[in-house]
């Protein structure tokens, strides 16, 4: 017995396009493995949309991907149009067994997601923003049990699933979670450990496309803080983002001004980072940018960790989560792997879609 | 709305007792968190059983645990009796929302498990044997989707869930899985790396209770081979145990004779292991007892691995699984943690129970 699953997707950036590709590639496998026929009934980019309640064809989806890759908008295609709100899209593109997928980085999708849940649809997020707003909104979004958000922390590395489906239901007690949840900051701290200059590493990360166009968005730590907040709330802690002390890797007086000016001023931080690395080394430690959850509170910042610890052994841009619990009391339960990149994120989203509809 | 879940448990050894304790401790939490009322309607040890279709009381369960800890049998209690087959138990102790839990190490539970599945019950295994028989039996047991077996590999470390619920449904392609799935052999290889003698390490492992009373059961590698077989079959590979080359850590001529004679003969292996460790070291490698799955085949044995690899960095008795896939192509997705012990195993079983009944 085949079940038809209809996807509504918000977002056609890198992750969004990787997800469409993955769904197209997986269609046959999902039919024989899970008895699921997966199709798209609506796709939206930042200003336009395309809807077909009978499901878009392979050719139409390929044309959308091609258009987006060329920097066009969906409204440039004959079946696309300039959209109003995302709620309108959810309103029009309904049906049975609908999954709404938010792979944007927008903080404006929440009303449409709540409407989708109200209609009984399932929701999958790679977008952290809706879950990093107020705790009340987090509660509203998650209380139905029809929303999953694996890709918001560690991309495809099953950090959230391990917490929600292995640790919590086994009646284990979480004492502490520590993790590195930024590939960019992992690249930087590994480079610092190797004796390289902070300014040089930031420039290289920017040139390699590891950072946002303005690297301050990564170096400020807010993205990691949102992930820590999502983990804390998953544990049931009613935290707000403002409760999480976030250590920025640059001083406040460098937060205004152009990217160019920021990069030029960076070398004045080099000596201070060199000293921190050296001080850590004398204690057998190394520096990592760590999210730490313990005793109902979360903190995010540069920390000295023992070189021999899981965090200390982490190299490069991999993410890592270490769960210290009653069961994992002598050594933590550790998950590690590529925690960023469009393919890992799309993989995490797809696993969530299948989990929700099976 | 509260749902009542009725457990039938085969096995009241260390894991079985830890599971009963955990269920008792978790009862209130399961009610408020998941709306589940979890109770026991039948428990069996190797020769007796106790059944109460209304669910055993806290006091009765405590008395069973106390009796077992004192080496008694359930039939020594006034509500226990000498049982016939386990199928009889499944036959008598039926009802709605029943979960049969196999925490024995027996190869004789399969008919009762198949009967339970036929009745529409869910089944959770910590026992590897039923899944390590013929591939046809594996298929029969797993095809309904109502059987889970997280604790058979890596105890509570979510190795099976990651494969079944993160990697496979995300349409990722598995190139290779490598892992260390024996805490005992991890203890030995870490000790060898530190320059200790093989014979001394085996004696210490036996004295610490890390090995079976006859340490050859661990050193022979069959337990690891069964885990590799279960992982391979989870990937859909139709392997049989006899297809897996298993390297024993002692020569065939030491496989008969008393445990005492075995331990006395062990020092003759010391020099050979010392040389292997030394040879590995000159190449920047170290020795690990590795299960390896690739290209439809599995092997189990002592391997040289790079010291810098995830397997090479593993210390002591922790288990580790490294998934090399299309998404995790530069560095593997790694899971690591305590892979043995009654509490980790009971935790894995309990997470499976909740996953099946939610």
C-alpha cells in the first residue's frame, strides 16, 4: 500500500536545492523501502512561489533548480508567481499527509509553521530561528509532536534524536552537555592550536566560504548560542536567548564598520590569542569554542579543554556533542561528524521527513 | 489520555534486573511525559515464570528482584511457578499494547518472539542470538517493523538507530562501517598499547569481571562477529555468521582444556603481541579489535589503525562506530560511549520500548 506524501518547502538556497535533489534521487528507494510516494506540491523562495496540488514533475523541479542556480526567482518561470505571505501558501497547498519544510534562515516563517501544525500537517526545520524565539513559541511549535528539527543542531549528526529518542526516554539523567557546533570556529581553534595567526585564519575561512560574507556573524557566537538554546529547550529548560552568556571572538569596538575595516583591524587580536593558546598548552589544554549546558543554564564561548578529552581531540570543522549522564558517567556519550554543509543539512531534513510520515 | 503498556520480560539476570529497576524508577515520568502507564504482566527466568494479567505491584517486583539477587528462582515465590516453554507465556500473558522484551543470552527464545510478533505484539531485544541465526529468521523477526534491537550493538549508544533512522532514510550511501564493539577487547588493546603484557591483561580483565568466566568466549571474537552480522543485516546485506572471517586472539590449540590451563599457557603469546604492537607503532599505528563492513562483506579481527583516527584515539572499554558515507566522506560520523554494562544495556532497551509504543 503506497502512501503519498506532499511537501511544501520554504527556501531554495543551497540547502533547499540540495534537499530537492536528494528527494528526486531517493524517490524510487522510498517507494520500495517505505511504501512512500514523495512529491512536491509547493516551493517558495524569498519572494515568489510555485504551487501544483497534483505534484510537480521531475522536469518542473529540475527547471526550478536551474533557475535558482542562475540567480533567478521562481516568478521568472511560467508556473511561478510573486507570492504574498507564506501563510497563504500553507492555506492554498493543503491536503492529506502534508509536510512543511523550512530550510530558510528567516525569522518570519513562524506564523506559517503554526498554521501548518494547526491544520494537522507535519513540520521539519533546518531553520533555527523559529525555535530560538520565545520559549512560548518553542512550546507552541513542539507540543504537537509533529515537528522535528534535527538539522538545526549538527546538521545530519543525530544530536537531537539521541537526546529525544535515546537519552530522555531511557530515563537517563543528563548532568552536562558540551559541544562544538560551529565548523567555522572549529577550523579557527584547530588553526590556533597549530600556531597560526588568528587574523590569517579568519581571512582564510572567509575566502574558503566557511564564514558568512561578514565573518563577524560567525565570530560573534550567536549562531552557536541559538543551537545551545535549542538543546536546552529540548531538555525542557525554559531558557530565553538573553539568558545565555555569549563570548564574542572580537571586542565590541570592532562590531561596527565595514568588513574590510574589520579584517584590517584583526591583526591587533593575534598576540592575545597566541598568549591564550600558549597558556592553555602549558596546562595540557587547548582552546575550543564550546556550548555548555549544565544545571539548567547554558553558556557559549572560548574554553580551555583537556587535550585528551573528546572536545580536545576534535580537529577541523567537525561538530561534536558530548553527553555526560548517569549512564555515561565515566566517559561521555559522544557524537561527532560534519555538522554543516548543504548535503549534511539536507540529509538531516530528509531523515526527519521520513520519521514523521512513517 | 493514558495508554497502558504491558511488558513480558524474558530474563532476570543483570540486565533484566537493571531494566525492572529502571522501569520502576521511570513510571511517573513516563506518565507525565508520554502519557504511558508501563506495567509488567509476566517475567521469566531460565526455568520459572510469574504472570499477573492485572500487572505486578511495586512490592511484588521488588520481591522478585530480591529473590533473583539471592540466587533464587521465581518459582521460590508464592506467585511464581515452574514454566514450560516461553511460547506458553506469550500465549497466556496476552492483551493490548504488549511488548515482549528479551534480555536473555539464549538462542531458544526465537519461537516465542515470532509468536509474539504474529499476535501483533512489539518485541525488544538485548539478546543478539535471535538476530544472529539464519538471515531468513532475521527477516522474519524484523519485517513487521515492530521489533527493535538497539541494545544488541553498543548497548545504549544509538548505533542501530543512527543507521536505521538517520543514515538510511536520508538516502545517504554507506561505503564502510568500522567499529570496536567489545569493551573487554578495548581494555586489552589499550593495555597492549601502553606496553603491558597480554597474559597479564587477560588475567586482570577476568578478575575485574570484564570477561565471561571463561575468557576465551570474549577473546574468540564471536560476540563481536554477531554484532557485525546484525549491523550488516540492518544494511540489508543477506549475510550468515559463517560468511564473516573472525580472528581469534588465541591459537586453536588453546581452545580446549580448562580455564586454569588456558590462563597458565597465555604467557607464551606475550612476545608475539609485543612484537605486533611494536611493529604497528613504527608505522604510527596502534592495534584495535575491529569489526569492518564494506562492499557487502564483514570481517572481525585485530587490525592496525592510524593513531590519529577515531578508532586509534579510542581508549579503554568504550565502544565506537564510525560510518563512512557519501555525506560523511572526509571524516566519518562517529558514535562513542560505554557499550556494555547492565545500565547502558537496560537504557537502550527502555528507549526501544518507548519508541515502539509511542
